[in-house]
C-alpha cells in the first residue's frame, strides 16, 4: 500500500478521497491551511498538518526523510465569479502555490502527481459530449489557472521526469452515502446544495439561472458526478502512476447531462418536498451544455461511476438534513455548512 500526500484534504472532494484512500489501506498525510476546508472533514486515520500547500519551508520539512509515493494536489480556489473579480488571488492561490509545491516535490524526488483540474479548461464547448482533445479556451480566470497548472505538469514531465494525471472534473456533487461527509462551501454557489437548502427552508428559493437556453426545457445542462465516484477516479489515477504508467489528462464525468429543471424535479422526488424556485436571468459565463465524454478514463483507468443523479440527491439530502439538524457539539454543522 502506498503513502500519499494530499493537499486540500480537508475540502469537499479532498476529504472524500482521503476516506477512500484510507479505506483502501493507504497511509495519508493531509496538508490543508483550513482557509476553505474543515478540520472535522479530515478522517482521524489520516495525519493532519495545518499548512499552506505553497509553504516551501513547511512542505520541505514534511518531505524530508519521508518517502511519499505520490501527491494528490487538491488545494486551490474554485469559484468562477470570484476569479473574475479578483484574478490576482487565483493566480497566486492556484498557479504560484502549485509551482512552489512542485519545486519542493522535485527537490525531494516525489514526481508522481494527481492534479484536480476542471471542465472549466474547455470554455464554451464546440462539441458536446466534450472529449479531452477538445480545444482549450477557458472563459474564466479560474479555468485559466487550472490550465496553467496542467501545462506546468506537462513541462515538468518532459524536463524533470514528473508523471501526472490531471483529472478534469465536471460537476462534483453529492455526499458520502453514510451521511458523515459532504459539501460545505462558504459562500455556497452550487446548484444541488442550494436546491436542498431551498427544500429544507434553510436557504431562499432557488433562482433558476436562465430559462431560454437552447436545451429541451430551456435550462442549462450539466454532467453531475458523485463525489465518491470522483474519489475512486483519484485512487485509480494513483494506482496507474504507481504501476509505472506515463499518466495523462482525463475527463471525470458520467457522460449524461441533466438540466436545472431535471435536478429540481429529482430533488423534489428524493426529499418529498417542493423546491421553491424562481426564474432568473442567465448567470454570466454559464454555457448551455457541459457534458463529458468519459471514454478515456473508462478505457485506460477502468473507472466506472457507481452513482446516478438520484443517488447524488439522496446522499446530499442526508448530509444536509444532518447538518441543518445540528451535530453534537456543533449546532448548525461545520463552519460554512
Ligand atoms: N444554477 C442555477 N441556480 C443556482 C446555482 C446554479 O440555476 O442558484 C445553475 C447554473 O446556471 C448551472 C447549473 O445550475 O447551469 C450548475 O451550476 P453550479 O454553480 O452548481 O456549477 P457550474 O456548472 O457553474 O460550475 C461547476 C464547478 C466549477 C467548474 C464548472 C465547469 O463548480 O468549478 O462546473 O465545469 F468550473
């Protein structure tokens, strides 16, 4: 079994992946500065180090004399709107810090990296479903920064012998089926937690951003991928690199798209409650349709998603009901939850 360093392991996708790695028997060290993540989300079986993933001194001290087999690099900023308003923050948080981390990895001979990329690297799609060789024309600073880091990894692979897998996530959603881990962003901008909050009455009615898209019901279509299926993709990516594979770039999505209205209908079915919603104008920068062509990851990593939209909503509902109901010692759940 392997020893894995996980940056951003207190975040949404990171914490689910840490759990999956530990369940598979790996040793895990989490590095997270808790600026966005939650200490409670880190599995107690993992070693936790509160540090910035771009802090050269702390990272160097951690890597000295410790043989890490690979690094999964989640730490970063994820909000498209914020990236447009404050690009410096995104260039620093996503690109500069990744460069610092990779320097430390190089210096310590850790050259296997799994990186959290995003479908945002494609920008407005020319073809849907989107294959990995689709043109890369991000329409947000966030997407640009993800693409820069992918390119950095490609350069480091050529020049320094890095081997990496960049996973281009589509719409991560859902929660651990046991209800103990889930999504807790602050502020929350994602459709599914907002829809569930609206159903629970803990958030305002959902605004449907755009009802005039060229889609069957007029609302935008996304490829929602269960966070535990995403976690599995990371495990397979690590195993792939450890087996000596050269790595590469992979979409992680189901290949199936659902409209905003379909998500709301599924939320009503699962919760048994109406989801109060109002129609609103399109959100700037939102494409009509983002759906993955996931053939490459299926073929090369043997990945198959286990969950569909209803599972995603059922698990998210379980998690948010628990959070809303308060957990012992933390009324209202995790900070930001
Ligand atoms: N939506 C609403 N109302 C809301 C929130 C969202 O109608 O209150 C709609 C959006 O317009 C979009 C869909 O629901 O059509 C999904 O929106 P999310 O905000 O949940 O997710 P995005 O597709 O905008 O963004 C996600 C990730 C980004 C990533 C992007 C591209 O959060 O990090 O996918 O893959 F860049």
